[in-house]
C-alpha cells in the first residue's frame, strides 16, 4: 500500500508535469511562428525598408515607409476618437452609472467587442465610405476606433472599481466636488491600469486588416490626408503576400516582422504597467 504522503507527492508531481506540458504546448506554436517570421523577414530589414515606398511591380528594392507612417496615422486618429470615449464612458459607468442605462452600455460594449472586425469594416463602409463616395483614412480610423472602444471602456471601468472607496470618501469629506475627485483621485489612482488597457487596445488594432480593406483601401504612394485612401502596414502585407512577385513577398515578411515586433513590445509594456501597478 502506498502511503498517503507518497500518494500526495506523486499526485503533485503529475499535476506539475501536466501544467508544464500544457505551457510548452501553448508556447511552442508562438515560438515557431515568431522564429519563422524572424527567419524569413530579417533579411528585408534595412534602411530602405523604413525610408522608401514600394517599387513598381517586378522591380527589386523599395520599402514600406508609407505603410508604417500610414499605420501610425490610422492608430493615432483612432486613439483620438476611441480613447476619450472609452475612458470617459468608463468613468460614467464606475462613478455615476447605477441605472438600467448603465447595464445597457455594458451589454452593448460586450457585444461590440465580440463582433468580427470585418463586420465593423462593412458597417463603417456603409455609414461613411458610401456617403463620402470614396475610401479614406478617416473611415479606417473610425473602424479601428470602434474595435478599440469596448476594450478601453471595460478595462478602464474595472480598474476604476479597484480604487478603494475610502479614497473617494476622504476627498469628498474635505469638500472636493465629485467631478474633481474623479479626475484628481480616482483616475490618478488607476492611471497605470488605464494605460495597460490602452496599450492592449492599441496592440489589438495595430494588426487589423479586414476593416481597412473596406475603409482605408490602401495606397502605394505617400498620403497624409484623412479624406484619401492611405497605406497601412497590415494592408501592404496582405497585398504583397498574395502577389506573384518574389521581391514583394520579401517585403511582406519584413512587414510581418515589424508588425509582430510592435505588438510584442506593446504587450510587454502592458504587462510591465500591470505588474508595477
């Protein structure tokens, strides 16, 4: 008969091995994907990649500078639209919302976060692209903002709820108005958690391609106007990957490496802010 103590040790060992195996099964595909992208795309990363636009079809050389700048412009514009709405909406739900309307907002945010991004792109296409009679960076930014909005709203609300009620009560007891307490005490206390949610939302939309196909369309040249089609790194990766030109395939792998590195960096920053909260 195996003693009770030995049986506990064996069971603990088996569970530990099972968890390690599960961890390896999760990390192995991620490692293989990153290694393959690094292997295929590292040779394309040079100064021209970040300073030049793509060459004409069949001509070697060029880069994805317009796509990198375009993605930055789209993300910045989407952040200007989505982040204030998400943060102030979360403030309303956390500090002022206690009615059925608040429950409706939360339910709508949860549903919106589960809608496929391509559906969001189709909706923005019907609401903005068709009336404007043309694709535009503004339409692409709006589609990304709609994807970003529920993530920021729900994460910010949860962070605000974690702020101790005693801090609010102490501020109110000193005669500070509720709106000033919210800005100076509540938001400041939850700032690192809010930044974590913002970084996760930006990382979420940075690699989106489907909604941009219906809104921003893409551009092989430089474009900085919000009312015109604009290049974006995910769009260029998609278009170059399905092209018949080997040099465009090389650029697509380089773009994939830059995009994965960006998302990996944003995720690490979000983890860092979350751990040092």
